[in-house]
């Protein structure tokens, strides 16, 4: 298995992919920047599992910490949200 | 492209503080769904999600949390050839009749017979 693309602490941007069907990246996070808080292992792709396919090869999953102020006006400074996002939905920044 | 289920971040009023325990029927339905998933390998949680994300906004909004998952489970049983909705509905009708009730399979309600 190849090494994970992102290290803890890496800055990433959450992409807005046009993937049809079942995805696990909510729309409120599309385009947001964050920091990789941890690697959460590699898992079968839920986008394929959702349609009865085997979901292989496994995809790295990362917990990404995003500042709430990045997402919504009026958010308290310092507040964050941490969400688990698959590797193909992330780009380095 | 996002589905009707993808509502995170939209205005929705204050968050309720109540946290009711799941009703008994929901615990049994979830246990059955987990058993079919794990011991038959017939379906995945991802397929369950995909099913209630595509059952239509009216049904998604009208059904409760466990009702959605159970409806999706029933649909997947048919999709996978393990049961038919006709058989499931017939069994529901029989159980309801024994209780003096009638099921409306379109409205997804149970009422007095």
C-alpha cells in the first residue's frame, strides 16, 4: 500500500467534484481550506460501495480541521469543525 | 451536485435538546438490517444511504430517521432479490389486520381498521 499523500498538519483544500450519486463530502465544505488533523486509515470507496461495487482500491481518509469562520459569517473566532474527508476530495494548498 | 439530504449549514431553527431513545421497532429493524449486512453480506450501509438519498424528497422529509432507514432496507431487500415489496406489504397487512388496523402503503401510515 502506498504512503498517504498528506501528513498531519498539511494544508488542504476540499474540492467541489461533480461526482454524481452518493458522496460523503457535504456541500457546505466544498472549497474550504483546512489542516489535516490525522490520517484515519484507508477504506473502500463509499461512492462505489453505495452501488454494490467492491470499492477497491482503498482510499486514504483524513480528518480535516476547518475554521468555522471560513464557512459561516458570525462564527466565533477559534471555533473549528473536524470532518473526515477522502483523499480524492482534497488538494494541497 | 448535491441531494436533498445534504442540508448541513442551511438555516433550520434552533437545535432541540431532546434525545429520545429509539422505539423498540426501530431497534429490531436496525438489528435485522445489521444482521443481513454482516451475515449475508447482501447490502452495505453505503447502499442504505444511497437508497434513502434517492427515494424522493417528500418521502425523505416525511419519514422519521428510523423510518427512512427501514424503508430503504425494504427497498434494498427487493433490489437484491431477497424479498419483494409485495411480500413485505402482504406481511405488514396481515400483522395490521391481527391488530384491527389497516396500512396505507402510499401514505406510509397505519390506522384503525
